[in-house]
C-alpha cells in the first residue's frame, strides 16, 4: 500500500479528538508557558508553532480550541494583567511599564490599555491604589483573576460597540471611480 493510500484509508481526526490528544495539549501548554514566562517578548504564531512542534495553522486552531482565545489575545491579556500589577504595586513611570511589558510604543500601550480596561493607565493606577485598604490582605492570585481583562471579543469590535457604530469600516462598499485618460 502506498503512502497516499494509507493516508486516504486512515480515519480523519475531528477537532474534538485533537484536544483529547495529551501530546498536543502538552505542546500547547509548552508554548503558553513560554508566553507567560516572557510575555514582554514578541510571540508571532510562527515562533509559538516552532516551540510546539506543529504547523502554524494547526497551532493557531488548537490553541484557540484549548484555551478559548487566539494566541495574540492571550498574550494581550497577559501584558495588560502585568501592566495593571505594575501600576498598582510599583512607582515605575508609565512609559517604563509600557516597555517592560512588551509594548514598542507608549501611544499603542495607552490606546489598547484603555480599549481593554476602559480606563487610562494613570487612572487605573489611581483607582487601584485607592481601592487597596491594606497591602497584602488579598492574595495576588485573587487580585490577578479579578482584574484579568476580558478579551473574548476583538479590540476593534469593542471600539465599534463603544462608539455605537459611529466608526466607519475600513473598507468601502462603493465601487471606485474609473480613471479616464
């Protein structure tokens, strides 16, 4: 039997079967652990797939099925979570926090932080410090879980909903005028 005939004869795996594969789950967790350990670094899907030892497309699909978020949104949530912790617990400048958590631009950090949390980094710092009655009274893991950003929807979709559909789509449905001449 040729390799092609063996491939055609093999039962096809369903998406649910892929998540029941312990080897695949270990590979996904390996990539997730790497992102957690170095969330300040760039983690394109190509790099994550290489860490996992699977193709890029398979990694992206499997990661979303396993953890409920695409890899990029998971990384965003980790960065925002870390930034919130630094804003609450340190006196670092907001610029330093932005760069320490992996952002390349202060403007991008501020815009995305505001889109996800609903407040600016400086307002978050003031609110977080005002709400802590006694340092150490609440375990850090409980604070992180309570302040974890909800990224089940894309940031652009959040902006559109917040603006009540006043944001125009980036693509036009009108046909372009033909050039003559």
